[in-house]
């Protein structure tokens, strides 16, 4: 197994420990900086807020977080480094891009007037720059490639991202992790990436717990990829009880070696924040870095899931994904 890039340098796979595979330390909506009423960007205060958000998980022995924030959601590796060092946790950051609807695409569209093929090349060059040389002026290198698609379709821009990511993954060995919108397009993501030659074992399709259909789950798993139940605590979309029931079913038929767990939690954002639907606050009451440990794993064990199966999902599968 090869060593793994973290924001503080290379580590051995054995050092990962228990891993949350899809979280955000700092992430912000594209365009927040255009709001005159946004809060000032204060790294010191943001680091402290992130440390407070992480503090409840310390007793549970979390070893690593995969930060799935792409550049167009304001990835900040300086904050990630500071949080990693102060909290004594490994953080694996991402190269990649977000959805067409919610990312930042005007500049690249202007450079790629000859079409999607040109954009694939532009994106690939950018991914490879960060993977081989480091992100910006830092020496931080990503450990995963993050891609994303929108609701019920893969746009031409998103297809270009997936194809560029596949090319970079094949050349460098970095795994690809994905965002799916409201539990759609997981099978299509898997098929496209595999069709581009990516090893299914190096793919993790994200937000699978957003779709309660077992047929949908099987259409993805039957392609040999990994999946993430990674939105525990966001019950605006689906109650955790339903996610737990789906997960127990998949574990019962032997898929524990391809499932990973997480929250998609965001410790700190810039701007003024968004508004929840009426009555939405109770539906995110458990959304935090600790929900999997405090609530989900105990519920799984009560239903008969074994310690060995939990360790497989939390330790062994992330280690295989990241290290090959």
C-alpha cells in the first residue's frame, strides 16, 4: 500500500485509524464574496470555530477526515493545516470541481470555446498541477479527486469534470469521490468513470443514503464501486432511521467491504449563511461530526451489526480506498 497525502504530509495507511470519508472543515457557497454584508474572512476565528465543532468527537478516537471541499467551494488548505495540527487529526483534502449549477464556471467556459473536449484538457491540467506540485503556493497535495453532478442529469460540464478526473486518477492512482444530488445519477457516475478506465475499487459514490430505493443502491454496487452513506444527521432529505434500515439491509447481504460512513458536515462557512425551511432546525439537530459515533453505530449494533463490520466500514474500507 502506498503512503497517503494529508495536509501535513505523507502518512502510512496504518496511521489513518477511524475515518469519516466525506466532510467539510470549511466550505462556502460560490459568490459569498460578492455580498457586501458578508462577515470578514478571518482565518483565526474560523480555525477556532472548526476546533469547537470537532471537540465532541475526540473521545471517540477519530483518526482522519476526508475533506471533500473542491476549489469552487472555497477550499482553504491553510485552515485545514492549522486545524489538523492543533486538533491532532489527519485531514486529506481534495482536488476537483463542484456541480455546474453551484460551482464557478465562467472563467473556464471562456477558455474552452471549442467544446467539452477542450474543457477536459483544461480540467485535467489543473488537477495534475495540484496533485503533482501542490495546491496554490502551499506544499499541500490532495489525497482524493472530488467530482459532482446535478439533479437527475449529468451536464456537459460535469461530464468533462468526470472524464478529466478519470484521466488524472488513472495516471496518479488517486481515488475519486463523488457528490450526487438528492440521491440521483449514482449509477451513471459509476458507469462513466469505469468506462473511462478507472478501477471500480478506486471510486466512492457519495450521498447514496439520499435515495431510499434498494434498486438504486444495487445498480451502483453491482458495478463494483464503493459507496458512502455520508449524510447522517441531515434529516431534511431523509430520516436517519430509513438510512439505518437501508444500511442494515446492505450489510445483511454482504456489502460491508464497500460501504463507508460520514456526515457531509460543514464546521465553518463564509458569508451570511442560508435559511432553513420552516421547522427545519429539528431535522438537523444531530448533524455534526459526532453523530455516526454517538447515534448511528449504537443503533447498528442494537440491530445486530458486529464490531467487525463497523471496523470494516470505518477503518478498513477508507484505508483501502485511499491507499489502494
